[in-house]
C-alpha cells in the first residue's frame, strides 16, 4: 500500500519519500484539508497547480453527508472528488472531541447526534475503519479519543488506555491487503510519561505509520512545540510521522525540526476566507485600507496564480465586495505559501541548511501586519 524512506537528515529534521497507490509524496509535507471531499474554495486543478500531492478527507463529515456507501458506489473518494493523488482520512475522533455536548462516550465507541439534522449516529473503531476503507483513502487513521490539554490526570489515564484498546480494535478490523494503510495515533496531552507510554502501546501494533494527536487543543504554542520535540523522536525512525491539526508556518518549522514528516491544518484556507494572507514578509490583512490602491502582488516572492495575476488592490476589492472569487484566490495563495515553505524545508534539509532556512523565514515574518480597517 505505502512505503516510506528517509533520504536525508539535518539534525532531527528529515527529508523523505512516501510512496502511495496514488503517487509519490515528498516529505516533509503540508496536507491541505478537504474535510467534505473538497478543499474549501479551490478545485483539484488549483491543488495540482500549487504542487499538492496529498489532501485530507474526514470520516465524520462524509459519513453524515453524502454517506460512505454512496461514495463507494461512485467509485471511491478519489473518483468522486476527481482527485487522482493521495488522500488521508481522519477517523472522526477529533470532530467528536469538538462536539462534546452532542456525544456519549463508552467503551464501545461514541454515540452522537448529527450536527446537520440531529439524527442519532454511532462511531466505533470498527465502523471508522469500515467507512475509511469504503472511501478508499490511501491512509486511514485509527479511531482515538482526543482529550483537552487541561483534562485532569485521572481522565488522561483513562482516555489513554481507551485509545490504546480502540487502536487494537482498529488493527483487527483493518484489511492490510485493502486500499488503505493504517496509521496509529499517539495521545497523552502534555504529560511526557503518558506520551512515552502511548508511543510504546501504539507502536507495538507495527502499523505502516504513526501520528501525534492531541496537540493544538488548548495548550500554548511553546508547550506544543516542546511536546512535539519530545514525542516525535520516540516514533519509529523508518515510518512516516504525522502531526495532526497543526498549524501556523512557525508551527510547521518547529515540527520539521523535531523530525515530523506530515502536517495538516485548516488554518491557511480559514484565514484566506477571512482576508488574512501568509507571505514571506509576514501576515497581510488584505481588507486593510492601505491596500486599496496597491498594484503590487500579495507576495513578490510567490509565484502562485494569485500573485502572478492580481494586485492587492483587486484582492481587497473582491473581499470588500464579498465576491466569491476572493475566497478562491486567497486560498490558492495561502496553500501555495504553506506548500512552498515545506518545499524549501526539504531542499534545506538535503543541503544541511535547515536551521539557517528556518531562521531566514522567521526573520521575514517580523513584518506581520496588524488589522487597521
């Protein structure tokens, strides 16, 4: 199904190659989030143009709408969304964490009410794997529980044990000769002892890859960076390491420095829809009046379609007018920037210059623009 090889190292940072049934993915890589079978506001042609090799789908959302059986009848998620490159599907665990008021947790799984129509639904480790295999993703994630960072120690202990039991059930339900490689998820909040225990329990399952979950759920950035720096090197050297739901450009560089290979986050597209652009010169608030007559591109160092074609003045006009094109153009740029940042990291690792690369990138961000109206 998949193969992974580390091809270069610079300190703990790694440059590698992930081989999937739908093509090669160079790592470290940022993965655009396509929760409902689409990366918001952009099409597959846009994603190919900016160099995306793998995107995410989500078990919870695709179960509720349009339903995994329907997607399977349409030939699987790749065909359904016209995306011929790799797909990773999240198990739905994080969405159920975020819908705590609508769920009932038990050893069997999670009962919840749909946020769409209030209908009663249930996800178990076995059902999560069944859904992801029906979708036909290249990488399926084990079903886990993601507790908040400030949960009491007793609850973290209970949650960690349950996640390990659920992971074993996912392993038993998974078909290794099927379409999807199964990644296990390490939890443990900010507790190093729990993280180490979780690594030992999850990695004992000998899965094709492993993820760090439970970060960016309420802790400070400094706490998250320290936690990832501790946990990532504990994962097997010869398997891909995935940091889930993180983050900002600075978070990505911290993760790469810790030895993480794969990352995802809704941040670039969400910020794009709110008029915030990430650039080599820092964050740019396109709605600000200062851009009303600025004929320059959003980022002179960026070669994406948006920056090649349109001015800040035009993008501001679109955003102020609430034109839908604003969301597409802003999203193309933000995703292109995140992918370009990772492409630069890969080159720097191969050249033994990652520390200098990260320092130079951060120096550019010191010009972050404040919202002024």
